[in-house]
């Protein structure tokens, strides 16, 4: 049976397309769910007109977005994130973070849903990211994830607080060394309560 799809149906076709499907699939699933209607000559003609109008609209949008795609193609965008051991990030960098950084760089608002990212980024490095602007217009750029220098959690030296230094020095004194309440940072009021 031929049907005109009203909505995109995975593994069948896109909205507005004319598809041949089994009678049972059309009558028991597609038509009752409002995903398709039977293909009559009038509906086929309407579907073809809608498809042509959609193609013209996408072509206009592609021409309008071409300058944005040219700006994005080949860019290198740095993002700093706090890093723990072995180059793993605290948290992750999501499509929202990437869209904001890209929007700031090119001066044009990019929707997070247009950033094609299979899973959030969780390690330091360089990543190729694709942006689906419209139709077949899919520019790519390089995202460089780095850690800020001198920030706790970044690679390199870790600064300790005076209290941590006191604990470390008392631990070095040995197992038989006695630590006073003042050295441990405990007041007499805290001990009595």
C-alpha cells in the first residue's frame, strides 16, 4: 500500500515522502498513529508540492547560512576546564558549552541542538566538532580542551594550606611523637563539649 508520511518515521521515510509499506503496517500503525495517510492522487500531488516548497526553503536557508559556515570551518576554539588526574575533567564539556564558546567566537548565536556531539567530552585534548546548520551545510572546527595553569586540580604543583602542612609535619615526626591540642588545631572548648 502506498502512503504519504505526515511525520518522519525511522526506517521508513521523511515527512511528505510517498512510501510503499505493507497493508498491515499502514492500517494498524501508521494511519492510526497519525504518521501517514493513504496515498490518493490528490494527496500525492499535495505531498509533491510540499516537498518542492520544503526544498526551496532549505536552499534559501543554506544560502543565508553559508557565510556562518565559512566562519566556522577550520576554526580552533579553546575551552579551559578544571582537570584531575590523568587528564580527566571534573564534570564534562557539553554541546551547550561548545555552542556558547562558538557563538562568542563568531558573533552569531548557535543553538546547542545544532552541535553534533555523540557524548560529552571528559578528557583534555583536541576534538573535531561538526555543526549541522541547515540541510547539507555541516561545517567542522577544532575544539581544544585545556586546563588553566596554577588552578588546583590541574596538572603540576598542588598548593597546600598551612593546616595541611601542620598535619604533614606531625605525621613526619613519627608514630611515638605527641601532638598537643594547639598543634592539632583543636581548642579546649571543642574538647570539653
